[in-house]
């Protein structure tokens, strides 16, 4: 991969990662607070609809698409980039994989799947909704910070190469 293409790829990764961070940040800042403040039936049902809608969104393509692209760029960097840029690329990839992808797959998605199987009007859903709101949002804070940090790493790597 030519150095110019790698610089532009890293900038694109930086922008994409920070866009993902922006969506996560919106949920951490006000979406979840609004949903949790609603009656449990309304909040849970709204989150069920959000989770179903996200499955057909550009956001999901970006969130999951960054995984193979960051791994590929990290592999290219391992064999074709020297100096600080390689470290920043590896750091961005590691941070994204652990704090965004793994947290999503092992933390948020199982909670979403459990919520999706529940009937909003049932008492068990109301009890779970309180737990869901607190724990899901904590994991989401991790994803917000992780995707932002990964974006910064990729942008710093691009600047180091430029």
C-alpha cells in the first residue's frame, strides 16, 4: 500500500471511529437518560424498536466494518510501516477491538437480546429495565471513549506518516 493511500485510509478510519463515538455519546448523554426516565413499559419498548432498527443502519455497517479494516491496516503497518505511526495504528486497532467490538458483542448485545425477548407490559420487564438502563449505559460509556480514542490514534498515525 502506498504511503499516501495509507495516510488517507488512516484519516478515514479516524473519522469513522469518531463518528461511531458520536452515536455512542448521544446515547450516553441523553438518549438513555430519556428512555430510563420514561415509564418502564415505554422506555423498554422504545429501546426494543431502536435495537431492531439499528440492525438495518449505516451505523451498524460502520461499527462492524471497522473491525476487518482496522485489522487489515494493522497487518499492513506491521510489515510496511516503521516508527511511531506503526505503534499508533496497532494501538488504535487494539483499543477499537477491545473497547468497542468486544464490549458490544459481550456486553451490550446480550442485554439487547434479552430485552428484545421480553414483553414491555410485564413486571419482569420493568424490573430488568432499571438494571438494563444502568449497566447498558456504563458499557456504552466504555464504547464511547474507546471509539473516540481509536479515532485519535488513527489520526495521529496519519499525521506521523504525512
